[in-house]
């Protein structure tokens, strides 16, 4: 929805959006559900910079999601009690509610997007990446009991952070969330083939 009035560079506005969605099966990197497994990745559209005063451009098309800007996210997710949540950023709290739900709060700064996953079948494990010449990162892994969660997820992540940091530059965030997606959920990566087993991604 367009802003009802113009505002000047440097000004701040607060935007509140209420919406609802029925989570579908995976298609085109969209949010997904499979049984009790959910993966959601909301993307907030932005307007491209106008070339001159009084000129406006339409929002960035959805296929150019990679061009979206960075932002700060404070997100609260209410899920059924005993469901585990994994998300972008760092968990701030999780609070049980009187209605049989739990509210999880996450905070992430200077991130391109925010995604989260939840399932009653998840087991959460935590570890820490440390390296003599690279900044440390807290690692959280959410994976189903069927995947037999263990050190292999953290070993793969730590190896990736190490060599990426040594070859190209340090991972820029203090947290990383690893998700072992549900079998046949097709939520394993950029190019999705629903008929194939998804890759392990974080």
C-alpha cells in the first residue's frame, strides 16, 4: 500500500501491516508446509530510488528479491506449546501463554531478510564456532528426530565458516541457524526440485 503522504529524506515513519495467509506446499521458494513442518520467509517490498523530484517508480518486482535492502528485525512468533522455532538472528526469549501457545522472540540486525521454521518434531542443539583469526558465532540447529541430530550438522557449519572466512572474509553475523528440512518438503535451497531430497542448508 503506498504511503498516504510524502516524507523527506531523513524522516522516520512507522508502518503497521495486518495480513493473513494460508501456508501452501512449496513453490518458487515460497513459504511451505508439510504435515507439522513449516518454513516461512516474509519479504517486505521496497520502492526503488526515483531518478528525480516528483518521479516515482513501482515496487521492486518479486523476482528481484535479491535486491532488497537490509534492516533490523524484532519478530515475535506464536506457535503451539512445545513446538520448536528456529529463525534468523538470535533468540531473545520464549514465553508460555495461557492459551496453550508459546511466543518466541527473535532479534536480527542488518540482515537481508527474515525467515523462520517451526515443528513439534524438531530437536534444538546449540554450539559455538571459534577461530583464532575469525570472529565467533553462535550456532543453533533445528532438525527432526528422524535425522538423528548430532555433531555432523555443526561440523559442516564450522568447516564452512572457517574456509569461507579464510578465503573470502569473515561471516558477518554473530549467529547462524541451521535447519535440516523435512523430507520431501522441497525447502532445501535456491533451486527447488519437489521430487528430490532437499539439501542440508542453513
